[in-house]
């Protein structure tokens, strides 16, 4: 109601000035203040309504959940780290391509002007890249990350996530371990004896994200890490990386998707796709 009243006063002032009925008196406040008020009234954080910009054909998003009215607000609190448990986020948010960082900067230019005579076969990304947490011996840590098919990829990619215990790794985000450090060095063989790791879903298929976005083009991965009772206190690294899909699943998906199926293990980067930095503390 207040917005309607403000708009009415602005409209009246403009009409009177245009007809020359009165001479507008100088305002006791600056034009900049009016501009900031107008911005605040139209800002998503005030109105609570988000609208996807018209930067791609609407049909590209037809298979996804409806774009949430508060999408950008949710994305903001996730990226700032104010929501720690990513498992609480509804699929209507994380299935949107804008949920992933750099969509506007990297994804949009590729999608708006896709290369001619190019067929995207491989590629995927994870978000976030790192998890940093603490764990008490005998207890279980639950965390999540998201994995998506890369922009312009038109194949069904079979994904199998292997659990690794690297000898060293460094946190790539602004987070730090409990002692303030960002790097961990360990004996991977010894560390593997102290933890059990469960990953779900595993294996799974990432559907194509081009020329339309698909619901299974992004997968939410749940990880349960249990520290055994005799785990020594200290910092540990548990990594998840892509490996060879078990043959029974590979055959099934090959028969289902034919020449559109590829093994996700074909794509590697310089580090595992997700790394959990865990500080085991005494009770």
C-alpha cells in the first residue's frame, strides 16, 4: 500500500510540472536519496520476488522446477556460508543452472552463442569443491555437494565416485581448519584405516544440459564419513574423484542411451572433484 501512495505522489508532481500549473519548489533532500529509495523499493531483498532475466530462450528451462521467487536471496545466503547444511536446500533452488558459481560469467556467453559444428561429449563440475568440518571418534559426519554436467554437453555421463585418501591437499576457499591451517599432509594408507565412507547416489548418470537443461543434469551427492573409535586426533583429507563405472551399470546405460552414453571417468582435472578436510577432535 505504501508503494502505491509514493507512486501517486510522484505521478502528481510530474503532471503538475508538465502543465505549468505550479512552480515546483526546491526539495529539502538530494536527488540521490530519491534514487536510493527507488532502488530499495524495487530490490529483490525488499520485494521478495525474483525473476529470471530474459537472457536465454524460456524453453531451455522448461524441464526444471519453476524458478523460485526468492532464488537470488537463497543463492546469496548459500554462497556466503550462512547455510551450512546443503542437504536442507530444496531442489527447486539447486536444479537451476544459476545456482552454480560463474554461470552468468562463463556459462551464459557459451550458451548464448554456441560454437558451430561442435558436439559436447564430456565435462562436469562440482560445487562446493571443499568441505571443512570437525568430527569426534565414533561419530558420523554428513555433508553434501552438487555435481552438474558442463555447459554444451549433450551426452549422458556415467559417474562413479571413488573414495581416496591423498597424501596432501590445500583448501581452495576462504575456509580454514580448526587450527587455522589450510593444508594437510597425511599418510593416506594409515588414514584410510580410520574412516568408513558412504556415498549416495553412486553410481549415477548426469543427463545433458544442452540444448535444454534437464532435471538430472545436476545431482545432489550425500556423503557419510564415520571416524572409528580409535582414530587419533588430527587433520585428515578424504577425497572423492571419478573412477571407472562398474561394468553392470556401464552396460545398462550403454544399452539405454546408445551413442549418447559416455563414461564420466574420461574427464580428469588436477585435483579430486571434492575434498573433505576433517579435524578429528577428542570428546
